[in-house]
C-alpha cells in the first residue's frame, strides 16, 4: 500500500505543480477568457494553493519533517478539486469535470491512506548513543 500511495502522490504532485505553475505563466487575460466567471487574482491564488499542495504531497514524507502535513495537503487538494469539478459541470460539458473529479478521488485516496492506512514515519528527534548500544549488545 505504501508503494501505491507514493506513486499516486508523485503523479498528483506533478499534476498540481504543473497546473499551479501554468496559472503564473499564462497572462491573466488569457486565463479569464477560459473562465470568465473567475477573477484573475482568484486564479493566481488557486495556482499558489496547487503548488503548495503539490509540494505538501511529497516533501513532508520525503524529508520526514512534519509528515502529518501530507494528508492535510491531500485533503486541501480534495476541496480544490470539488470546486473545479463543480465549475467544470457549470461552464461546459460534463466531460470537462472528469479530470478534476479523478484527481479529487486520487487525492482523497492519499489523504485517507496517509492518515489511517500507511502514515509516514516520524523522524527520530533523539540522537542514537552508539557507545551505549554497543555496550548493551555484548
């Protein structure tokens, strides 16, 4: 299960890092043409959230620093994808909501998996006393 979670986390991180960075590369006028009901500042905010969420899927578990942030990042991305799915249904054909729906379900899988099934291990905060461990082994 741990391997499956890591694979899904990596794929989602790539997706959200790409989507979030595109919201900064594209001009605001171009983005608001595609989604006229959303202001440009809000789309940039969503880009920031997607980038932070993508980093939050990978870095806490990889560095073992605050690994409890991974399921929180995944849960936050679920909320973003619920909004994207609703917007996809409202502004276009239902098929436009399929990708955010799948990404949201995968993010929910990561959130649940890292919360309950296979949480990341915490980094040990105590240094190992090698001299004491050698004397107890003899």
